[in-house]
């Protein structure tokens, strides 16, 4: 009898918890930046079961039984999309080859890394985690949500193209090691890229020729399979490039083989802004507080985003964490605003534009009915140095709360808070901007 009572009581608790999760939650009184629409004063955001139910003004109808949270005086905006990070200790290719399209960051990342907590403290809800740039092709990136996770499968997010990552490529000085199997010049770098893509084209033709006859399919090639996805437009190339001539080489390769591409870093992008815009290539930019570190980044400019905006190019922002701390991505966009980028485009660059670069804009990047309930609550203007991320929500679940001492430690703590995560990062061939 006691056992029956206990089981009944336990079932009641479970049912109550499920019902609580199913209840809509309304956030009222905030200034809301939907990003794809005009700002809403005294706005209302309603979420339920991990999705946005509605976004509107003070007259928005709140469902009966909803949990109402008053956030008057606060700012609500979409969760930030970091289009280029190295959190979680990702690894890619090794010294066996300069081209490693078969290597997957997915297989190397620690899903329980404390580094993800500082991303949440910075308002980041979606990340493109990359292997490093010490290779012409260091491997497959992975798109992740900042959900609570024990295994990588808890984090990954499949995009509209049916893949959960892109392909990392690089040119310039990083992959030019001159050692066995690696290029020693820029010309040889491009030549090696072309050689592998030609092989991928031939592999693709064999697959297409086989059609539905599996007996005629070529032998499976793990190096070429992801490149066929690149050639078919399913997997986008994320291309690390700094100098003017390297940027143009990357664009040339993209045109020659017909693959979609996002340019990353582009320190000298301001020199070729018109060419980038004409090619229709999106750009993911890092804003550096203290320029330096490598010769090819000497002419980096905080005005690059504004110049690209004027040229008509799509821009986003990234941390390249640990080059820039994930807690400060929004502040990086503020530097661009100070250097001439419009506030509207800066907000888009932090959110919806990054989502577009990962083929995720149908789910994240703006506050719209039906999209994932990924949003952040700020104490004030997003581009004010005095504003703080107070809460970060991922798919309707609060993942960061500044009022929680444990969370606050990750928001304000120093190097020691993340020392174990940095140890993993320092052991790999990570991107050094």
C-alpha cells in the first residue's frame, strides 16, 4: 500500500512538472529588439515548449494560466550567434596532411566544457565550433546550441540543408609550414586546394552516374564525401583569410568550384569591400581590442564592418575564442558601431546574419513566432559598456542567470575559472586568429 502511494505521488510530481513546462511564459514591459522588425516599446514575448508563441506590444494577448515575468526597464533581444569559436577543445587535421576534410570537430569537443558557460554569460546561444586554421583544410565544423549536455548529440543542431556543420579552410601564413605535405607558398596552397576539389568533382560524377544502382557506386571515400556535400551546396565553407590577395584567392576558388563560402577575419577586407560585395560572399568579422600577433593582420581596421555595410555585403561577428573572450562578443559589435557601423546592422550581425551564415535562420537569429525561444535579457542598451547580460535562455530554458552566484562567477571570473578548458585548447592546433 505504501509502495502504491509512493508511486502515485511520484507520478503526480512528474505530471505537475510536465504541466509546468507546458505552461506559456510571458515576459512583459521590456524594450524588445526582434531584429527582423522594428523595436517594440513595452513589449511582450511569449514562449512555450521551447518555441516563441508571439512577440508584440503591450496589447498582446497573454494566454490564460501563463507565467508572467515583469522585465520592465530591461532589453530583450535574440540570442547571439557566434559564427567562429574554438570552445570545448576542438581538434581537426594533423601533420599527416595539409588537407583533412574527413576530420570532424564533433569527435573531439568536450560537451561538458566550462567554456560553454562563459559563452552563455556573453549571451551566446548558438556557436559554430571550428577546428584550427593550421591546415589548408582542417576539417568539418559543428553547429551547436548552448543546451545542457552530457554528450555531443545533446548540443548539435541540424540546419536547413540537413547537415550539422561546415568545412573549415584557410590560406595565408597559417597553413604555409613548408614541411612535408604542406605548402610553402601561396601559389602552392591554392594549387593543392584545386587538386583535391578536382578529385571531389570526379567522385561526385561517379556517384551521379551510378544513380540508384548501388552496385555501380564508387568505393566509399571519407575524404571526398564531405566535399561532395560542399559541391552540392549542402555544407558551407568557412574560410580563414586575412590579406587582400588571400581574400581574392578564396573568392576565386569559390567561383571556380561553385561552393558557398563565408569569409572569416578578413583583416584587409576594407581594401576589397566592393569585390566581396559583388561576389555576394558573407563575412564573419572579429573585432580586436589590441591589434597584433601576426604580420598579415597588421592592417586590421575596426572600420571594416562599416565599409562592408556601405558596399552592401552581409556581415556577422565572431569571437575566435580564445582570441576574443566569448563574454565580450556584443562589446566587439559596439566597437564597430563606434567606427561607423549602423546600430541596426550591428544587431543583425550579432544575430540573424550569423544564423544565415550557418543556414539556421529559419530557427534562430530573430524573435519571431515559431522560432526557437533563444533570447537574452540585458540590463540596458546592448552597445553600452555599462550594460550586462542578466539572463540567457535557450529553447525556453534559462541557462544563465547573473543573480545566481555560480553563474556570476563565470561572468566575472578570471583565467582560473576556465583554466581546465584552456589546457585543452592549448594542446590542439587551434586557430590563432
